[in-house]
C-alpha cells in the first residue's frame, strides 16, 4: 500500500499521515501519526472485553471511542503507541484498517 490509501467509515479514518479516531474525547477527535503506532492488533469483542462498552474504559488500559453500534460488532483494533492507554477502535472493516496501519513502518 502507498501513502495515498485511505479508509473512512465516519468514525475511523486512515489518511495519508495517520489514523483519526472521531469521538475519542467528549470534545472531539484524536489523531495518531502512523510513526507513533508500534503495533495494531485485532481483538475479539466479548462481553468482558468491550462489546458492551459504548465509550471509555473498563480496565484503565483500553480506551474505546464512542461507537453506539459496537454491541453488533465482533472485532476491535487495539492501537499500541507505547503509552499506558491503548486506543481501541471498532471500525466497520477492521481488517482494512489493520492492513493500512501495518503497511506504514513505525
């Protein structure tokens, strides 16, 4: 993939420079440059691992952006940047986001 490949489902966007997570904060979005991402992992959404978490954290490690349709999804993408908090997103097409994130060297 090249730097022009994009993904946008309204909540998650992968653009030329980084990942944008809309509704990450109560006041807006968070953008993470590709260079800051050290790993991106697919995680199953289960009752105990975020499936019913609409926004925020339940374990003080994974932070879920606002996604009211999360209970209908089965997979999340955990973003590792080296900090204690790991943004955990639920794009409509998790594999497409993983492919884009892994195509950019950290």
